[in-house]
């Protein structure tokens, strides 16, 4: 692989890249702190904003696809790391509320400052609905899922939100063994964004856009190949471990995940490789596309350069794919080829086929007078692909540039910065608590330290125990993953300790649900990634269960004998919505589930903690079914099979630290 870069450090590189992308399109704005790019002005007829995003390193995705006729907003994480739920929530707000007139009676949002001539970007009083396009990776699913749930609970001004998940990679469908992750999302994400963005631009409803999105992702298949892996700026330059001179990896993921098989380029060259990839997409007996019956399916061919292929070779790939498809009587109605979704400098590409006939057939079964998707009886997928967009990275029509001295001048944009921060803060205010007896049930207010006098010691003990095993977690994770688990847990522990010592974690009048919610926010900010999202979802759900107990409960549990079982069980059920992990999958669930199960049947806290530790111990030698470890080679005797899952071990450490701090006291 090429390890030479213009910028030898990734520090600040993502934000610089986003600023450069925004500079190419005068209708885009950047909210720097959340790394969100959004459309400043929308058509008044548009009722739905389509958004997407993910880790950086896939440019031009997704800033290059933000613009009229495509995405209304996008959000970026660091290189190959999912954006946090807070970043995504900001992007949702920007997509829903930016552009359109403000009424004079709206008091919650301060007036925007002005400078020079013209007016600043306007904000909506009534939000557009939002459709979120998510690529099927664990971190993205969790963080986007948490952001969607937060949007539903905190934005109360009539916004509806839905999502579609792109899982177009067919390579993993043929990988032996257990795999709960499912197909990964590849470059097909971009064609989904184009189709749904154009449909939303035409004024479609959320139900209609969602129905079309589900039909598109169900009839989209892709497979990728890499001649070599990519290299991240600033990373260690490893020697060896690459592919041979005549080798490539079929099924390579977007983040250097290994492929499912190696192909010898010396046997048939690129032509043979393209045929193999197309055959993988078509499936046994050409099941994905009908090409030999009287009624031949229509398709779209979408070829993506992962960033390091020459355009000379990419043109040849398109040609060879078309020649082979023609032998099966398949002639694509639309053909696209570009660097749509890259993997930094990876020399590789992917091929996608979209079966438009299946899409049109599935949607045509819906009655014309049904609420969804009626608009699709009058347009085709081709109409939407051909619709103009001013997204800079999509091949198509570009709209005109406005007068730089007008409303979109740089001076006006700079004046919006302070206003935007104030406006976003006003959208994030918590929902007012119900007060009348007819409102949703809420637990009575109880002073937290009067119930749990040893609470501070317990929190401190949990954090200190995590810090004590940081190196163990790093060692365990290095054997099966990317080695950052120890640092991630330690970051969360240090952040909680800092808030505890500064006196802003536990305050007068605070209730247990409020404390748990504070800890959830701290961990979300400090831990990040998959683990941070898992903790944040679980703890937010636990807080909600305590704040709004079921009718059979009259108050939050005051000690273990009154059982934390019900709220913990409810929180675990909420977590299961966003992850398929079950006991036996080698995840944090292997420790969390037995702990919750023990509390549910009335076991003491110490007994429940011992059950969690036993669950963590049981992950030694357990084959992973979720997370990035599932993509790694797993060989008995290589060290990975004798280490426990680092996430489960970290959960057990938190609970053990709480028990140690009590030292015979009752929690």
C-alpha cells in the first residue's frame, strides 16, 4: 500500500476537508463543532429532508452529496469512526429546521443578526420530516439509532423521523459461520441518497420516501474488491502483511476489513475478476436479475472507485461489466462510474446493480389511492436519477451560483455563527415534565443522597476499578480488535471522576433518573464509538424507566430488596432494539444480561455482580458474532481464543468496583 501522504497527521484533517467541500457549493453551510454540513435554503414544497453520514475517509461522501435534489444534511465522524449520537442529532435538527420563513411570534429562537445587505438564512417554525439513510455498520447503527430516539423525545414540534438501512454487500452472505452483523453497507449508499433526495425534492411525504427507500435497498446488491489496503494518514507504517503481486481480495470492506476470498489476477486478469464479481451479485441461477425469461429485468449499473484506481482501468471495468451482463441479456438503463464512496487511497472498486424492475413491481402493488406510496405511480426511478441536483460530487446538472454580494455573502455567513449556536441550544431543551394527575405517570421526587448515602463512593469505586484494568482491556482488545477498548473505558471513567470531583455530577434535589442520565451523557461524550453508544442507550433507557415507572410501581427502587429488576430489564429490552447481540455472541451483553437476569429474580447486588463476572469469563474462546472482531481471522491457539471479550470484562469491572467500594454497606 502507499503510505506517503501530503498531510502526515490526521489531526484537524477532517474539519479542513469539510470546509473545502462547503467552499465548492455556495448553498452549503458547515456546523463545525458537530462536523455537520447542511443545505441553507430549501424548496418551499419540500416536506422531507434526507440525511446520511458516517466516518470520514470515504470522501466525497457525504458532504459532496449534500445539496438541492439530494441530501439536506450530512454528518461526519473521524476517519473510519462513526459520528456520535450528539453530532447526528445536530444534523437532524439542521435538516429539519433550516430554511423557510420564521413567524414573528416565535419567541424561543432569538432574532438572527444581520450584516451588510440582504437577509440571513431563515429557520422553519414547522420542521420538515427527516429520513435517515444509514450504512449497516455496528457503530453507525447504534449512534444513528440513539440520535433518532433522542430526536423523537426532545423535538416536540411535529417532526416525524424514519430511517432506511443500506446493506448491499453480498460478499458476506457467502461467508461460513455465525454472523449477526449482516451485509455491510457499501457504495450503494450513494445511489440510495440520490433517488430518495430527488423524490423528497419533488414534495413526497415521509411515508412515500420511506416506502421507496425500503424498496430500493431491498433490490440493491454490491461487491467490492481491493488490490491492496488503504493507509490512514499518521498511522504506523507496517511492514509486510500485504497481498501478493498477483493477488486481490474480493469482498473487501470500506474500512480495510478483510475480504472473503483472494483472487489470482494472473488467471484471466481483470476480465475474469469482473465476471466473478457480477456472478456474486446475480446469485445462483441469476436469481437477483431475470435476464433469460421473456420479461427481462431492467437494472442500473453503478461502479465505484475506492480512491486509488486509475480512471483508465475504471473505464475498462465498466466495459467488461457491460459485456458480461450483455451475455445474460441484461442491458443497464443507466450507467454510472466515479469515485462516489472511497476508502482513502485504497486501490480497489465495487460493482453494484439496482434492479429497478423489482422496485417498480413491488411498489405498483400498492393501490393508487393508498396513503403510501401514491406518488410513485406517476414517476420512475430513472426520473429520480435524472433529476437535477447541485450536489457537487454527483454526475448531473449543476445549478447557478448566486451573486456573492447578496444574501449568501461571506459576511452574512460569519454573522450566523453565534446565532446558530443559540438556536441549536434552544432546540435541545428537555421536554417539560407532566404536572397534572391525568398526565403520564412519574415517580415522586426523592432526594437521592438520602436514599443512597454511599453513592459517591460507589461511583468512584467503579471508575477506579476500570482504571486499574485499563492495560488488561487494551491487551484483550489488541488480540481481537483494534486495541482501543482500554483507552475507551478509561476515558469514560476519568470523565465521570472529573465531574464527581468538581461537584457537578450529584446536585441538591437530583433524583436517580437524573443522575443516570447525566452519566449517560458523560459517557457518550467521552467514550464514543460502539461502546459509548451502547452505554448511552442502556443508561438513557434505564433513566426513562425510573422516571416513568409502569402503573404497578409507585416509586423508584430505594434499595436492592425493592428490586432494580424491572427498570434494568426494560433498559436491556430497549438496547436490544439497536443491537442483535445476545448471550453467546462475545459482546458486553455476555456480562450485562446475567447481571440483569439476576436482579430480575431478586438476587442480591453482590450475587448479580458475580453473575456478570461469570458471564464475562465465559467469553474466553467464544467466537465473535458482532463488531469488527467478526471480520478478523480467528484461529484457535493464536491468543485470541483465550482472552475474554474486552467489553464484557469492562462491564464486570464497573460492577465489581461498585461492590468493592461498599465494603459491607448496603446500596
